[in-house]
């Protein structure tokens, strides 16, 4: 069934590509007067162009003919400027001077440049401008040419001996450079391939295919018999039917009597790019009494893997109480050249004496955020 699904997706992609190329060959000319479309500021247009990356050629390949209505008055010469024409990567797009055929000269890479902005120019034989410059946007269609990449090769977590099924243990995460919005190419699905040791059963743990959250599936953890579990976890794109990669998840079985402090971990993921949110300022505060103000414990910024500094968090030795994480999302998105709907995000949570580890992820975009509590 998986192979059939992939074949159908490939066929659909091929048909869509052929449809786009067919549509691109059309020339749209506004009518000067009378019924139909009225004359706009510019007399000549071409349809939007969608060109898939990694095309094989042969090159140069015709994309669309650019035509000016002034051709009936005399010879018109065409040229283009913009990214991919006269600025890097120079020469990716060309136009035939006399016929107006817009061409691509080499394969494109969406992960490097997803969108090109060109300007078409038309002049008469006497050098006079025939048309105002016209903007042409070329969007690069995605192909599944990148494997998912785990943010770590080894993930570490712990679970208390005697924990009940359904207890969250840890979370793994992977990114994919392909497009997760308009295609399934960048949509990652998680699974567990193996468990070592396979005691008392081989499927003691389960993982959310969408979030990568690993939870306890079966009861029966015995620290004396199995103090540690090693899972091989897989991330696969195309929503579980594409390219894959693996990583290890090492889970320590903790004794209920070990320690009296709670370990806190924080991870931020930029879902707009699918990458860890690097350099996001985070403030951790504690509310020691209902009638007191919040007391700031630390200020930090997420590292290249999107996590708060573990050694700093561990040095706090957090006890039972109420805490607050404040994420400076507005400043973060401003650094990315975007505007955020939320100037900041605050997450208030309570730690109890029974908890040994609490993990708080933040999945954020300029328009929304998602968080939940793992332990």
C-alpha cells in the first residue's frame, strides 16, 4: 500500500508539473477597449510561473512567451533584469531578444532560492520604451530531495520506576528542509524501530507520530532488571512514506527515592522554518507566595538546538512551587525580519514533589504558538 501511495503521489506531481508548463505557455494580452478585460497600466502580461526544482532539461527550456501589444506598431526588443538574470545567480533566466521567449538555463534548488523576482523590459527599434517594466514572479516548486534530520543524534530522558502507562517520558524532534506547507515533502512522522533490552516486553514505549513525544506504553518497569532502555527512533517525511533517518533515545529508569529536586528542560521550535528557535530570550521566575511579586531566577537565550542551557537550569535545583517562563517572541521575530502577533508568550506551571523531570516545549510561528507539559 505504501509503494502504491508513493507511485500515485509521483504521478500526481508529474501531472501537476505538466499542467504548470502547459499553462505557462499561454500569453495573456489585455484588450484595449470594448468587451472583455479593460486596459491596465501595463499592456502586456504573462501568467504566474511555477517551475519545479531539479528539472533535468534539456536546457535552455522555454517557460513563457512575453508579448507586447506594441509589436503591431513595429519591432520590439525584450530584455530581463533581476535575481537570476543580471544579478546572482546570473544567467539562470534569459529572454530571446526578438521573440520574447523567457527561458531557464539550469536546474533550480528551492531550498536555496524559493522565489525569483524578475522584471521584463520592452523597447522599440528606435530605442524608445515600449512598455513599463513588468514584474514576473517565478515560484520554485518543491521536490522531496532532503531527508529529515534529527536535532540530536542521541536524546536522553528518564522515567520513574513504577510509572503508569501514558506517562510522558521525553521528546525527540527532527527537521526537514523541504516544503511542509504546500506538500507532504517536509511533513515528518515519528516511529520506534527497536527497543533494547526487550524486557519485560519489546514495546514498553510508544511515540506520537506527529510530535515525537515518547510515553510509557506498558507497566512493569523494574530498575533492577533494566535500569536503562535504548530506543532506535525514526523520522520519515512524506507523512511516513518518504525518506527517513534514525537517532537514539536513551531512557534511564529512576528510583522513586532518588533526589528531591525537579529537572526542568525547555525547547523552542520555529515551525515557520521547521528549525530550532535560536537566540530566543527566556526569563524564568518563581512565585513564592500569592501576595508576592514574581522573583526572577534566571535569564537566558536558547542555543543553536533551541534549548535553554541545561547546566544553568540544573544549578537552580527547583523545588515544589509555581513558576513562569516568559519567551520574548516579539524580539525574536523582529530579528527574523518578521512581525509577531504576540510580543511575548508566558507559560505558568506548577512543580510537585512527585515530579522528577518536567519538559516544556514551545512551538511558535509569527501568528500562533503551541505548548504542553511533558514529564
